[in-house]
């Protein structure tokens, strides 16, 4: 019984770490403009729209965060092998991972923009100078929380995988969850703020991203503020739920029915989420209604 | 990231010579495993696991860069890595269940449910973003009516786009895809773990409890390698974006299953070389 | 709409890169054998140099493959290279002193099979697919082997899986009169603290996969130039070598690990400065805190 209580406590803590990590990950990837929305930032100069947005061309978020969290977890594991204190080891591992991430950010920006010289897009060095520390800070939060969560799973919940492998697995899952939830919000609502709300961006508008902000020229730094309005917390909830429910159903129900208890709980949870999704979908259709023909559009 | 020029020049349909050669490679791998003195049951399990990963990836709705702008339905991430994320989350649960119960069926089902659960939560949050934050209801661009719920789409599709969000059939596809991919990945992991459990103590002259972390890590790293190879092959088959099981591109599944099965067979043979007694 | 991309021709030919890449990677990995010859672990960093040569060659191969329009993008080519390369590398380390060569052959075979499947079963029909995937698998396997050799000081299976020795004591017989008890002490290898046993190889796996696809992905565009891409490849290689050097503190003694760390830092600083200089050369303009330059009437 005591073991289950400890397990639930660790599960809750891991879920909390995961929520923070998810929020920080999505904010970081929007400040740096990584992943699928970045293709619009790449396209804009080719359509004649010069911009001052950080074009962080690393790769998608899942492999990138898989790499950073694996580095963080690997260095932490190596330091713990030479008897460093676990907390210090995780912090140092996250620092090294963030250093690598920062270098990848700068080389991605310089590389892509220099290769767009034909379209007269200049390299703005002050973008790197002002944004790099912000991106690295958010990435540090995401990586540290993920590695700490993996350490809890390895040592307190006794998962058979070693720490670096757990870091890789959950890093990829973090990137996938944050990318899926946060990319449409950044891509449509922020980059194409000038398009009509409540509709997708028509293909004819590709490349015409917002480059002039509320006052002055848009900088990617503002994307952080914007992301934390919705997409950041939503990504946090997404990843937090994934981690928490995965651990919760195993810790509580693994011993029941020879292991089948956890499986049945998992299926029940999938059905619950399916119902919620159906409700959201129907609510959207009813509340927004179909497109009507143009009568008197005001 | 689809910032590449040139359309993919692949042909449609199954290439008969290629498929036959592939199946020959698969049978040769099985024969070689038998000749080297291993049981072929784990290799069959690995082949089935690889084929399942390839099959499952086709269910996951991926819209790529256009989905990030509300121009296409699906999730706005790369298909290989999204499937890898779901499958690995499933592998995490399945490995844990195997460690705790030692029961093959429980572990494989646990991996499947883990993958399905991750996709269910992710797809729900994607729909929540589209509906609550962006004000866009889901609509498919490839079909007029949802086969499961009967919702109609043309009047909800924004002008100039190919659809947006995750209609229920895509959500269903996502969950099923995560389920099958998690199933396949965990199957590969457990088969490899069993091979290493029996093989490693023999060649390293160590007792099974001590060798346990090494067997788990080897099986885990190999499972991730298999996952990436199979998911990328399936992604090549899809050529980047797919709306889900209702998409016409879904008909390309058979050649992905053959391809992933052959790749897994050959790679499985190589991964068994580790416990081969070469005398070195 | 996708961005248009043309692959630049480049001053160094594909075959030159391949020959240099394979030779330096193999020589670098074999030079770590000096550790065994001399009894010191200081020569481990040669493995890292070999891995960098493989990444340098591989980034050009990815460029030629991806210019054919795969539909999925550059990172997946790096993932498949390392997925196949990891399988080949671990299997290849079982062959003693011949491990690097066997790894290369195994990786080539796996790459050819996967390339054949992609081209003829999945029907992609890309002319260079089989040969490119062969080369990419070799790059993946040699990179992992080089970094593993740098991390642990050896490229052979036993060195990668045995993390240390523990003593196990068992009573050897009946306690003699007077209470004296004899014990049998056996020295047992323990596996959880090793490179593969502790899954640190997974870090090298993904570190290499990101490093391989990053140079071409980051320099993608109409004005991509080969020398800048290759310089970024070497820079990212030294960065990965730096991470591996930090991890090697768990496996090598202090001096050997510090030698690797210092060499990787010096190499990284130099190549990073060169990369920035090359970017400055290629960029349209290098502005600091200047407004947007409007080029057309697209307001």
C-alpha cells in the first residue's frame, strides 16, 4: 500500500514536470519558429516579403527535443556514474544540452538566411543577439523538467530502461505532443493574423506572413507572449496528461488481474477522450455553423 | 519539413519484381537465422512487428506544413516522428508491463494501449486548438461525408483550403495508428529481449540477473532503430501527408507492409548476430 | 507551396568526399587501438575525428539524395541512416580487431537492402536511392563507432558492454573450528554502467542523427554553397564530439577525457568562427538592428 502511495506521489510530480516541460517546449519552438510553421517563414522572402523573424531551421520538434533530452539525460547519467549528486548532474546535463541547442539555433538561422541571398533577405544579427538567450532559457526549462521526470521514472518507479534511453523516448514524445498542439496556433493565428479569423488560410495567401507588429516591426520575441496565451499551456496539458495517465494507470492497476487491469484502464481512458473529442467537434460545428453564401457580409 | 523542390517521382501500385525480390530476401533471412542455430520464432515476431509499424503509420493523420496554417486536415508534424513518438510512448508502457508481469500478452497489449492513449490525447488537444483557439471546425478535403459519424464537410471547409482540423475519422485513424504502431514496436522489443536474455548469458559467461540491464538496453536501442527505419519507409510510401484511413493514399498500404516486413527481417537477422558465438 | 531548392555543384566531387570520409573514419577509429598498445586511454579522441569525417562526407550525400524530392524532408534521411547504422554498428563490434571493416560491410549491405526496398517495393524510383542509402548507412555506422570508441577507448564489443568489475563473495566451505570462515571471491563484470548497458549509446545515436541532417537542412536554399555546408558539418561534428567528451568522463580517466574535451572545444571554436565568416560572405546583407528592407510592392 505504501508503495502505491509513493508511486502516486511520484506520478503526480512527474505529471507536473511534464506539464511545465510541454508549455516551455512549445513556447521555445514558437519563439524560434521551428518545425512546420517555419516553412512559411522560409517561403516569405521568396514571395517578396522580407522579414525579421528568427528562422530556426533545425528539424521538426520531435527529433530535436529527442536529441536535447537524450543529451541532457546522457550527460546526467554519466555524471551520476562518477558519483555526482543527482540534482547537480541533471542541471549540468541540461546546461550542456541547452548549449548544443543554442549553437544549432544560430547555425540554422545563419545557414538558411544566407542561402536566401538571391531574394535579398538580409541577415539581421540583432535577432540572434536578442532572441538566443530567450530561446535557450525556455529550452532549459523544458529539458530540465523532462530529464528530471525521467530520472524519477528510472529511480523511484523502477522502470527497466536506463536514464539516457528514457530521455530519448520522452524527448521525442514531448516534441510530438508540443508540435501537434502548438503548431496550428502559431502558424495560423500568429503568422497569418491578417487573415480572417475562423477560417483556414487560403493557398493564394502563402508567404504573406505578418511582418509589421502592433508597433514597429514584428520580432519573434513577441511570439513567446502570444504562445503562452493558449498554445503553451495547451501543449503542457497535452504532454502532462500523456505522462500522468501513462504512469497512473500502470502504478495503480498493474497488480490487478495479472496486469490486465492497467490495459482495461487504458482502453477506458481512450474511450473517455474519444467522447470528449466528439463533443468538441460537434460543439464547433453547432456553434460556428457552416459557411453561408454571401448575402450581406458586414 | 517539406522545403524541397521536385515532385516525388514514384509510381503507383505494387511493383511485382521488387516485391518478389523483397520476399526472397525475407525468406533468405529466415533461413539464415535457422542455419545459424537460432529459433525462428523471434524473427517471425520481429517481422510481424515491423509490418505492424508500417501499417499503423498509414492511419495517423498528418497534414504537414499546410496543416499548420489551417490549409489541410491532420496534425502539423512530420509523419515519421509523430508515429515514432506515439510508438515509443507505447514501448515505454509495454516494457514496463513486461518487467512487472513477465506476461507476453499483457506487455504487448500494454504497449498498444500506451500508443493509442498518447494519440488520443494529442488528437483531442489538436481539435481543442482548432475549435476553441482558432474558431475552425474540422472538415476533410478528400471526402464529403464522414464514414463513422455521417457529418458532412463541404459546407464547413474554408474557401481556398483543402480542409482543416481533425474530423472524427481522422481522430479514429490517429488512435488506431498509435495503437498498432505501439503494438508493433513493443512486439519487436520483447522478441529481441527474449533472444538476448537467453543468448547473452551464454556467450558472456555471466548470470542472467547481471546481464538484465544490458539485454534491456540493447533491445531498447534496437527497437528504436527498427522503429525509425520502418516509420521512415512508411513515410516515403505516404510521400509526406495523409488524412487518415479514408484518404485515397491509404490504398498504398500493401507495398509498405511488404517493404517494412522485408527490412525488419533483414535487420532482425543482423541484430541476432550479437548473440552468435563467433569465438571473439 | 514548397520552397524551390537547387543542389549546388560544389568544388569537391562526391567520390573525393567518399574516399576521404571512409579513409579518415576508419583510420581514426583504428588509431584508438593505440590505447591497447600503449596502455593509456589518451588516444581515444581519434575516434571522434573519424566520426567527424564520416559526418562531413554524409552531409554531402544527403544533399544529393534530397535534391530528388522525397516528399518527407531532410531529417528522415538522417534518421533512417542512423537507424540502419546503429544495427550494423552494434553487430559489427563483435569481430575483434576487424570490427571497423566488418561494420562498414554490414552497414553497406543493410543500406543496400533498405535502399532496394525504398526504390523497388515502395516504388520511389529514384536513381541514386540504393547507392545513397548504402553510403548513408555506412556514415551512420562509422559515426557511431567512432564516437563509441572515443567515449570508451575501444571499439570492441566487450569494452562497450562491461562497465566495471564487482566482487562477489560466497562462503567456500564449512566454518572451521574457532569460527574462521573461508570465502570464495569471484570477479564479475557488471554491465549497467557501460556504454551500451547504460544506454548512453542512444545519446550518440541521436546526436549523430541530428548532426548528419543538420548541415544540409540548415543551409537549404537557392544560394546553398558546398564549402559552407561542409564547414557546418565539421562544426556540428566537433560540437557532438564535445558532448561525447563530457560523457566519456564516466568511462575514461580524467586526463584522457580532458584531452578529448580540449581538442573538441578548440576544433569547435575554430570551425564555428569559419562558418560565421562564410555565412557573412554569402549573405545578401549583414545588418545589425536595421529595419526591414522592402523589395516589392507587396504591402
